[in-house]
C-alpha cells in the first residue's frame, strides 16, 4: 500500500514540474534505446526467480 502512495506522490511531483517530467522522459528514452542495457537489467530483475542449477553428485 505504501509503495502505491509513494508512486502517486512521485507522479504528482512530475506533473507539477513539467521540466522534471521532460528530463525523466528523456533519460528513460535514452536508457530504453540501448537494448544491451535493457537486456542486462531484465536479466538482473528475473534472476532471483529462476531455478538454481544444481551440481551433479560425484
């Protein structure tokens, strides 16, 4: 619940300050324009949810 309140407060601040909104959109577009960086971040985000590879018993 608190996460949604914080997100709403951040979005409200971005709407109050259009220059800040433009800067955030510009940075997001620059980051999303780099596919390697997007793939790396997606891999980091999904890593905790993937099953761990087990070693074979000797």
